[in-house]
C-alpha cells in the first residue's frame, strides 16, 4: 500500500479487517517494523480520537509520532500553481510536502472541507497536493470527502459484533445544529459496499449523498422502514450535498430513540463520535447496552495500526 | 493507587516521600513498568513545570507521553447530563473520557477553576467527570481546588532541606495583581497536616481558606509573628474564598522581604512558581541562598514519577 | 561545545561538516548517546523545518524531544531585571530558564526579532537570557540575529554539491512582501567566511547587512555581475538593517529567474525555505534541476544531529 486516503485504496477488505484483528490481539508484536521511523501527523482541524489513536498505533509499531498543528504552529500554505506569492501564504505546498518528506517516513493529514467550494472539496485539494508532492506515503486523517481510517474501524466493529453471517446495516441521517462534512458517511458507504452486509441508507429528502458513491445502494426516506430487523444502526449527520453545505432540515423526528431501536432485531448503535446527545441519539440509546460506540472508537487504534503496518511493509 | 486527584488520595505520606526519593536516586531503574503504556496529558490551561516534569517522569518510567491541548486541538466538551446538545459543545464528557481511556493507560488533566462559580469549582466538575467516566486511572495536573502533585514535591523538598526533626513551616499569603486559584494552598495545607511539622498559616483578614481544609491549623493575621523562628516560608497568593474569587487586598506589606526572612531561623523560601517578583517576594530573597524554589521545581519530576509508579504498579 | 547559538560557536567548520556527513551516513549509530535525555524545544514563533528536523535529529540520537509553544501553552515571561511584576508577565526568565533546565538536558529556542527594537534584537535578549540562567546547554532554533543550524546545513549542502575545490557562492537579496529578519543572511555570511569559497553578496542600495558581519566580504549592487560564473546562488530576502526593519524596496528585477541563472556556471539555487514563489525566485528555477532547496532542507536534520552530538559528548 502506497497511500491510504480513500476506501478505494483497500484492495482486500476481508484481509485488512483480519490484519486489524491480528494487531488488536498482539499490539506490540511488530515493533521492529517502525523502528527509527517517524510518522508526521499534520492537523489543519480539531481531532481527539484520530489524534490519540493514530499516535497510539504508531507507538505500538515502534514508530515515533511527531504531531504538528499546521495552522497555528507552521506557515500558511499556498496550493495554487503559478501564483506570485505576495499575499498571506508563506510557503507553497510543493516545498512543504517535499520538505516534510525529508523528516517523516509517513505523512498523515487532517483537512476538513470548506463546505462552500464543492469543486475544491471534491478535489481533496489539500490531501491530493500532499500525495502529489510528498516522496513518502500519505494517510488521510479525514479529508474533505473521506475518512477512510474511520471506515476500517467501522468494518472491524461490525465484524466483531455481528451475530449473523450477513447482517443488515443501516446508515441513518440524524439532525445536528451545525453543517457537517460528508467524509464519514461517504467512507462508510464505500466500505459497506465492499462488506458482506445488507446495506441501506435512510435520510430526509434533499440529503442525498454523492450519487457516484451511493450507486447501487437502497435508499429510503422512511427511517422506520429502514430500521426494521436491522442489526446495526449507524447514525450520522451530514449537510446537504445537493444544496452544498447547507442545513435543509433539523427534523427531530430523525433522532435515534429507544422506540426506533425497538424496531431493529436487537440492533447495535454505532456512531463515529463526537456525537451530539439528544440531537443525533437519545441518552437512553447511547447509555444502553445496544450502544457500541466505545468499542468502535477503540477500533480506531487497530484500524490505524493495520494501515501503518501495510504501508511500512510495502515501504521495505 | 487508582486515581490521584487530591492529597486525600495519599494513604502514607512518609512512604510516598521515600518512594519519590528512591526514584530521584535511580530515575531509570524501573523502565519496564511503563513499557508500551501511554500517559495522556490533557490541558485546559497553561502549564510549564507540570507539562514538562510530568512528561519527563513518564519517559523515565518507559511510558509514552501524549500531550493534548483540549481547548484548541480537540472538541468543546459538555459536562451537564440530559441536555439537548444543540449549542457550542460537540462532545459529552461521558464519551470523551471513555474514548481517551481506549488510547491512554493513564489520563492526567489540568483544569483551573472558574473562580466565579464556587459550587462548580468545589465539585471539581472536570476532573470528577473524568474520574466518573474514564476506565483508567486519572491524575490531577491541578484542578479547581487541589494541586496534589505540587504538594508531594513540596513535602519532598521540606524533607530534603529540613535541619530539625520537626521544622516550623509557614504558609503565607502574598499580594498579586490577578485573582488566583486556591488549589496550591489547599493541597499544601492538606499535605502539611499529614507531615511531621509545626504548621501555621498567615494571611490578611478576609483571606481565610476553606475552613474544612484548615480545621485544626493555627492561623494568624500577624505575618511577623508567624515568621518568627520559622524553618520554611511557603509564599503564595490566592483570591478570597469567602468573597469568592475576588481580590480584597494587594497590601504590599505582605511581600516577603529580606527583613521578614531575618525573623526566621535561617528559613528557606519556597514557592510553587511561576512567581511574581517584587509582588510575592523581593528579588533579594529569591536571588539569595535561602531560596529553594529551583530544587523545589526539580522535585516535581520525582513527585510525578512516584505517583505514576504507584498507579502503574496497582494497574498490574 | 557548551551552547550553540551563533556561527561563532563553531571552532572547526570542516570538522563539523564532516561530522554532519558521518551522521547522515549512519543516522542511528549513536543512539546510546541520547538515551534517557530530553531535548526541550521551546517555540515563540512558527516553524516547520526546524521543528520537525530537530525532533528527528534528537530521535536519531535516542533523545526524547519535548515540544512546547511558549506563547500559547505556557506563561508570559518577563525579561527585565528588578521590575515589580504587576503586569501581564507571570514568570521571570530567571526562574523559567532554571526550571526548564531541571527537566531538559538540552534547551533549544526559537525567538524571532521584534524588527522594531534594534538594540533588544541585537542583544538576542531571549536566547541570551536563557543562556545566562539555564544550567544546561542552549541551542538556537533561530534567534533575532542568527540561525546557525541553518548555516551548518547550508555549508554541508555546498560541500556536497560543489564541483570545484573553491566554488563561487553568491548571497543575493530578493524581493518579499513582508519585513523579514536578518538571522539567515547573517549566519550564512558568517559561515561562508569560515568556508573555502569565493563569497560575494549582492543587494540593492540600502540593504546593507550589519557591517560587523560583512567586513571583508565583496558586496555589489549589480546582481548580474555577481551571478557571473557562480556555482551557488543563495537567495534570501531581508528587511533593511540601516532603516531598521523597514522594506525600502520590492524591486521585482531582483527576483531570481532562469535568465539570471544562465549567467552562472551551471549554478545551483539555494534557499532556506519557506520561499515565496515568483517573488524570491521564479517557478522555472525552483522547479528545475538547478534547485537544491529540498536536499538543503534535508540537511537540517544532519546539521542538528551533528550539533546535538557535539553537545551531548561534551556534556558527558
């Protein structure tokens, strides 16, 4: 594996999930692999789970994580080609990406979307530029359109908690006070399409995700119908894709409640976190045994460690 | 030891100080203890000594410290139960504390008081919430009412510098331009009550600390009287507790001067630092041989290392 | 070597460059040297290369780097002696430097100039204060008048890329939209005076560097003349020294272009980075084979590692 910035980079999901399970069972078994290697974690945006779990994964492999908040600790970057740099940006991504590649054996980047400039966001202009100019592997810590490390953790969690060979998995939109990115739902859709599950998406009208990603997936506007006999409910808010970055509904009837969970077949509740209580999901669901959000967050470490393992092994 | 968030968590002060001396004498003797373990240091507030010394202590034990500034690098946290999270807070402490517990073997937190909401401060609402929801041990890096790592360093320092079996120790209030917390004086009072010392507190009227903590301790408003024949002068400013968080005096006659130190029995000057020169204490005292603030700050490492040792040993 | 805060601290440039080459050839050969030692990296200003390369260098030597942004994560420092500290500053540099020395075996500091207070800048008041009060070695990560780690990397780069025994090296001013410090050109001038090169400086009138540093060096206002038959073109902007900190020219005719590079003897283009494209240098130069800015930035690691090696060896 050269880079890991999209679920599309996964050739063999089953194998990757098996690897994640293996590193979870023996986290410190491969510490020679990362010896004397550094992982640069570059953040343009806030992060809790990703920040900590990816450092933990690197440490487990014997790597040295080096964390940097690019906006506050570094220089403002220019991403356009051919410009006269007489403005706010001090450094071009061409140099920055090549330079960081001199000190870090792997570069990991978090860069959220603008939610105003659809074209720029869809180009993944930050992560794409790092991939273009870096001379070392690049990992997405959540870009503008995908959060693939989260998707691997999600697939592992479903694999661990499923009680049927082919479980029914529901991705449901839920209300939120702020406009949120599409990265998590996009990557979840992509990974579920690779998994051995019955997958269905439910959301209010106007909340269609990028049709390129959802092609072939059953979509319904009837949340109750979707929940029927489900094994996993994956709740997530996202802003409108059609009316790009806008909030077109905060309908509280989409909040996941115990009544709705009762429609499922003893379904498990999932969310990538952070989660807004009593907006996305009622306390009574999140505090019940049906919630698996904490083991799901734990799997972020093993997802990252599996990917780092793949990348370091190729690098050799 | 499960958590360490108050001097009350110390069962045996003499034993703990002896352990701190032992790790100071052989800092790297126990590096297997922390192998493959991470210490999460979560800061809501500025820190110099605590930030550096606790990292150093963790490294000495073979642990990996992971530092995070929660306010600027993470998500705004909600601490109230049952609320509809439609405001600024993105994540509930319930999830945050459980999630961090998935990546860190020990969690250490700095959270200063509001100095406006006495009830909230006295509940130690941040650290208490982490203790309630975390599944791993929690250490205070200074909370709203206590700074117990500082207190252990203080006890160690007095043990090292005392020239009498039962020295006289004075905690004196001193003036400061800003309203300061009570955490350091509270923890110092608590630890001195456990120590084999003659302990006396002196402050202007209206600067009484929480009477629950000072019960049984001699208190005088006559600073000169207090200093007489003292072996240790521990200076510190704090805001009013009765008139909560207010500055009711900046009386410069309370500044610790060479004249006042002359009243002592060759007394040593202590302060937790940072210290305002010529407000709390005159240059001539701080720059003299009687000042032991630098070795006192050095002991922060051994205090933290002793506590981490206790916690890691229990954890096994 | 006790401290490294100026090119003047280099006794034997040839030996130091040889050491840098040696650590580059075998980066992990000396990991016992830094075992159980911490390098404190204290930043008052932004940094990308220095931040990452110095951490990498420390890790290569088995040291633990501890990074801290003093402005945002610590306390405001007071540098004046004898003041009553009743203002914004919470801690005096006297204590801060001594305290950090308790936790870090080496202290490295970045502190940019004010560019308004020439006297203060020339005193290197921040780094000088750390040197005065710290009890451990101090390294400059770029001060107000020098950037010596950069200079060592520059000397190493010229050594590696030179094709003649005594190459011609040109330091040329180039335009920039903001007022920049003199630290990089000052240190480059100093190191070139120690190197076996033909050295010439070119800049517009009014951009004379501190004459104390440039004494004995050929200076011309004719950039074309300077470039003739040059082997290395080192471009850099700086603000006026005479009209201190002011921008007195943004003349675009000083931008380094392919036409100008054609005057050289197949000259190599150097810059410390970050570089403003199409202000300092045209894309066509920076994207050509004549640019060696990326290997130059790579040498920052080996420069730092050589200096840390020198310091740790003396420390023992």
